[in-house]
C-alpha cells in the first residue's frame, strides 16, 4: 500500500516503512503544498493520504476521496 503522510505526522514515516508500507512524505516531496493539491496528488497517484489536518480532510471529502477513521 502506498501512503502519503502529511507533515504533522512525519514521525510515523519510519514506523510505516518498517511495517512494509511504501511512503511518500509530504515534508520531503511536497513541502508547503496546499491541502487541495495534496488531495488531488493522492487521488491521481492512488495514495492513501494520512493526515490529522481537519481542513485537508474536508477538502478530501469535497473531492470524494475521504474515508473517516
């Protein structure tokens, strides 16, 4: 599974990689990108976007790509 990890959850990157997930780090790959762009990147590339940012989650719901946990 490919996962896009938002900047505020950067501490999870090593843990998720060690568990076998393919990680794309927002901090390393898309620093400072707008929430909407990150959601669209995740949608286009088939990534699961992991975030604590409620605004980013709202954008994902708007684009019909969100799943609440």
